[in-house]
């Protein structure tokens, strides 16, 4: 004959373990959830520009909003979930709303911001102010003898 034993301590241990498992599964699910949420960006610069790129496959140009205010560039948009009547078996496509704000350096010219969406890739180019760009110094010289700097 099997007897069951109930203990508040044992019950609390199982509840704690169950809660830890649920939290672990939630974290895994949120990492692989097909919601857009936070927009991953690639940002880099050269001497004249700052560049930002984001993959937005399937997002129409009209659904993307880009604004610059007080030194921050905000990129947002939304792609609605398909309204198909069928039941999904599996869906990893990005849908829903996203928003991402990036602080840009004071060395950029806000009036120069340009954005383009080509083949699902959003590319934003920002020109640096002339005073922030490196100044190329020409090297002068004379044919023949080198000019020497002497102390007087």
C-alpha cells in the first residue's frame, strides 16, 4: 500500500523549483519571440559620416517613423500580425511595434540626416559638422633643397 506524505517544506521546495523552471522557459521564449520589440542596430562612422543600419524585412516604408530631437534619433514602426484565419503551427517572423532611440554626438549636422529603405534594410546616414571632420594638411615643398628650420 502506498501512503502519501505531505509536508509544507516539501511543497514549498517543489513550488520553488516549478517557479524557477517557469522563469527559465519565459526567458527562453522572450529571446526567441517573433515580436519586433527592440530594434537591433549596427552603427559605425568614418571621417565624414555616422551610419546606422537595421534589418526591417517586410516593413513598408510608410510604417517607419524617424525623428531627431535634442541629440537623440528615434526610429519606430509597426508591422501588424497577419489576420489569417488559420492556426499557426510555428511563427518566427518579426511583427508588432518597435522603437529604438540612439544618442548621437554633438558633432553631427541634424539637417543632414538621410534615411533609405532598400531590400528590407534601413540605412541612415548622418554627416558630421565640418569642424568635426579631420582637416587634411597639404605638405609644401621646393624642388631641390630642403628648407631647414633654424633657431635664431
